């Protein structure tokens, strides 16, 4: 039983891809270096939109994966 639990924990570990790390750093520097309140507001709205879209995509993928019609799970 303990071995099964360890496998699940290992499965949940992930690494942020290098490309995403660069995007994050670029956006972080843009926010930190900006003194324009309107530009910062626009960036915040953009980040909220991306986070919302990403969440919807992840939920959609999970829904498709656990669907009874999923061919991968049937095999």
C-alpha cells in the first residue's frame, strides 16, 4: 500500500518548462519596471484572462480523460 502511495506522489510532481520560465521572467520584469498604472492594469487583466483560459483547458482535458467514451481508458 505504501508503494502505491509513493507512485501517486511521484506522478504529481512536475517541472515548469524552460520556455514558460522565460515567459514568466519577461512578464515579471515588465510589471516590475512599469510605473504606468494603466499598463499594469492591462497586464493584470491579460494575466487573469490567461489563467481563466488555462483553467478551462485543464478542466476540459480532465473531463475528456475521465469520460466513459475515452478510448485510452477502455484499452
